[in-house]
C-alpha cells in the first residue's frame, strides 16, 4: 500500500532490480520498513512516477 503497487509487482521489481530492498518476513508475509522504501524511491525518482501510473 505504501508504494501504491501490488505485492506481485514488488516481487517483479525485486527480481529485475537487485537494488530493491530485501524484505523481512513475518511468517510468510514480506515486510519492509518505510525507511527502506523511502530510500529506494529517492534513488529511483523516475520509477516512482511510472509505478504509480501503471496500476
């Protein structure tokens, strides 16, 4: 929800971009801190716009 994209899209980003933060797992649920996600968005400003428009 924080990035405005689905978990599936996040997994695809993680597979395509080795610099996407690795999740911590709570059971089977992947989780990221807001700090990790903010740092990734800061490093990829053009992608942030594209991600939000590709729903």
